């Protein structure tokens, strides 16, 4: 558990720059005004600055979250208990007794004040063809779809799987589920049929919603065909709703429902279900350190409140701003910051269907100019890619609308941070490096909110959000109290946005998150706390790698590779990649007597990963070895494999526990033959 995976972390720490950037704060003015900052804080005594407010939020948790929840959510009936949590037992309950409907909070309540405000700007793949959807239109689509789902037998408590690209009907589908009390399970539309089928089966969905075809980067993908292939092995699926993204007809089966056509037959009013605060809002699958992805469960009130509060304060989002989160809705970032956070705040949010380089590397900034985006939220991997194309692609476009730049999904190296800040933001926009994960529901550590003019250190997430108490643990499980130290990042008390369980596997939830450090939530990440008390995320401590901001468990990859009849065993590790953050490197041992062309087999293994998981998970390098370095008890020494790939032969450490130290020499030689003298990139 204590190994830092990949050298991104090491590079980050060593290249850690003490440069500090100061800004004049937009919304707080020069002196702290607690009521202007957070109106609820007017009643919080003894709070005179931001850190006082943060302190209040963690020491008087019930008062803080109680006030914020009463003020910011619209309740059908009020809650009687702010929280009933015991992390050591994995019991997490917020706002019990309360009833509400998430779609009402995201739509209906805004209709009274601004029905014609734009809720969604769908930035379609074809540049310049954006579609704007008002709150009134989105409510109408949500209600029609809610009625259709109900008419077709979807009930409160069911789970509907969505396999869709970012588009208004995907958002309407999420909200329609919320409206009638069904949970949704959005599966990233880049996942293969097999990966989709696993998730449909685990979620026990009888209804799937998809589109006929996806369009991304000018290429058409056959999403409906993928769903057809997936449902072959999902006996629970009774119906597939198909929306039309392109005009191309698809093969229709008896279980298919023409979504738009059927929606037109439904009423535009749909009675919202009165949901309990702790009813399930959605499942979202993510990778862990075993082969089986876990369906993290988020519930209604706490999740929505946390997504909306973080959206409002981390990005300094104001009424009338255009919020541009370019994450796909298939990931938690898309859930919290393309959909739920902005809509709960009555905001205007962009749904980005394309890629950063389509039709050219100016795509993001041309979009910023055209849509007048005020907050741009993207991933370091895209920033690193765009740096390579040169500043001219940025400078061509007017970016004066930008006020805040956000980064998410992986550590942002100082070079990328600096370019984002200096070139994209013209040196005038705060860059917020936001740390969080599927499990946390929303941003937990970020440079903002903060005191006015507070420093921002490049490449550092820095400050805990309201209600978050980060703790670093040493190897013995003791909390480290001093600064200028690194440890396992835990969060010392529950917060409303956190996941409640793993679908159908609460034991795995408690074992993974609650038991490693009893009484604390363990994030799986390592972090450094600076002399000044600011946090910097180092990287995963477990066998999870992060490719272009997407999590993949090495065990998941090994499971696929090991299914090949020619393969005896394998070990997959992450290595530092200058665009993707981390790349995938597989060591493969063949069965005795197998005689194959290695290049052919490598291609075959890549195809298998692409078919079983997704293209982005494919190994960049496959090294065939006669044996893997193992301990005498038979455990693969991944640490040694990582050092070999990092070319850190001096750091191989103690090899005396190895069963056969000569195996290491073979691995080193094979690596040099495959990658030459340079580190792989
Ligand atoms: P996911 O749940 O797929 O969003 O992945 C969450 C993981 O991504 C975290 O556990 C971190 O390892 C990594 N991550 C997310 N945001 C950051 C960040 N700002 N800095 C460093 N790592 C991050």
C-alpha cells in the first residue's frame, strides 16, 4: 500500500517550485466579509477570516452543514439530523428525515426566476454548431423522459445505465432518473462492450439509454452496436432507449425504444418523487486495486449540496457566468461540474463533445472566445498536449472572458501549470489545481476559496475545502502532526459529498476506505504538506495508475492479459509519460513451449485490452520476459519493475529477498532492447 506508483510523483516533488502567485481577489474585496463570502456565515460567531470559516466548518460541522443545507437546497420536508456518521463502521448518513428531489433542485426552482436562462450549451463536435438549451427546455425534456421511463416500467430504486456522449439528452436522462427516483449508472462511452456489460450486470439494470452513434474528433463511433453487443450477456436488460445523434439509421431490435419519438408522446409535467436524503442518486464505476471495478454509490442531498457549494466557491462562480468543464459526463468530474453543481446553482454549463485538437489545437480557446466562457476546467494531460503545438493556437483567440482556470484528474506539473497560467490565462486568472476523486463526490483540496489575495503555489492543490480535515499518516498508521512531511492522505471526518458504499459490497467499501486507518477515510493517495501547511498530492499508493486522468487498476489489466492462452503470467505497472501523465507498461511471461512472434502477440494483447476495457487502457509497451522478479513467497516485486522502467538502477534497493536475483538482470536487458537507452515515452 505504501509504494508510490510511477515517477510522476517523484518528478513533481523534486521540481516543486516555491514560486508563489498572488492575485487580487474578485469577490471578497480586500478585507474578509463573511456574509458576502458565505451568507450563512453571518450567524457563525468568532469567524473573522477564511481560515476561521474553514476552522468553523470542521469544528462545528453540524452547524455549518445544517445552515448551508437549509439555505441552499429546496426541501419537500426538512431534515431532523444533520449527520449520523461513524467512519470506523463505514456508516455515513447526512440530512436524515429530509425529503427532496434533485431534479427539482436543478431545474424547477430556477424556472420561477429565469425560465429562459441557458442551462446547457452543447458544444458539439462540429465547431461552431453549438446548441443552447434553456432551463425551461431542459425541464420539459426531463419531464417527458421521466414520464416515458415511468410508463415503460422504471420504478423508484431501479438503476438505469446510460452509455452516451455529453449531450443534452444525456443530462435530461440523468435528471429524469432523479425525477422519478431511479438511480443512474453512466458508463463512459469509450468503454468496450465487455466493460459495459460488466457494469450493466453489476448494476442489475433492466433499462439502458444510448445514442445511435457518437461523434468525436470527426470520427463516428457505433455506440448502439456496442450496446447491442453488451446486452447479449446481460439477461436483465429488457429495453434500450436509443436517441439519434446522427441521421444514420441503426439496426432496430425488439427491445429498442425510439427515444425522441416516444418522448414527444409524453406530457411536459412529471410529478417529482419525494426522495429521502440517503436514497441512491447514482452509481459510478471506478477502478480499484483488484480486477473488479467498484460501483461507488452517491446519495441525494449530501452529494448535491457538496457539488453545488464547491462549484460556487472553488471556481468563484457567479450568476450569469458561463462554466466550461470539458470532462466527459462518464466520469465524476462530468457528473459534479458539468451537470449537478452548475445546475443546482442555476448556472450555464458547457457540455463538450469534442477533443482538444479537433479540428485543430485551438479548439478550446476558439470555444472560450465564441461561448465567452468564464471558468475553464480541464485536465493536465490536455494542457501538456497543447503546449507541444505552441502558443500561437492560444494567442489567436480572445480569452478575456476567462476568470478562473481549473485543473483536475492528476498532478499538474509546474511547466503545464505555468503555461496554463501565463499563456492561457494571460497571467491574470487564478489557476485552481483541484484534488478529489470519484469517492469524494466533489473537490476536497484546492487553492480557492481562501482569504483575499492569498498566495497560489504552482502545481499545488493547497487548501482543504469547507468541512474537509486532511491528515497525513505514517507507515505505522499514526497521524503526522508536523509540516514539511509526506504521508498517506486521509480525511479525518465525514463530509456530505462522500460516497456511501460500493454497490452490493459494503464490506469492500469499509476494507478499502475505512479500515486501513480506523476512524479515517483513506483516499489511496500520498501527499506532501509543506512548511506553510499546504497540501500537494504525490500520487497513488496502491496499484492504480492514472492514464490521462483515467484510473485503471493494474490487476484489471493483468486479468485481461492473463486470459490469453499463450500467457503464463504478467505484471503491469505505470510509468511516467510526458503527455498522459502515466503510461501502461506490461511484463509478460509466456507459457513453456509457446512459439509466437512477439510483435504479433503484443498486438493481440493490445486488442484484448481494447476489447475488454477501453482503448485508453492499452499498454504502450509489452516486454516479454522469461520470469518475473519475485520474493521467496512468490510475490511479484513491482517496485523493482518500476525502478527498471524508470532507469533508476541505483534505486533497485535490497534484492536479497528475491527468489532469483538473476531475473532482474534479464528484465533490465530486455527493457533496454525494447526501449533503447532512453526512458520510454
Ligand atoms: P477519479 O476518481 O477517476 O477522478 O480519480 C481520482 C484520482 O486522480 C485521485 O485519487 C488522484 O490519484 C488523482 N487526482 C485527481 N485530481 C488530482 C490532482 N489535482 N492532483 C493530483 N492527483 C489528482
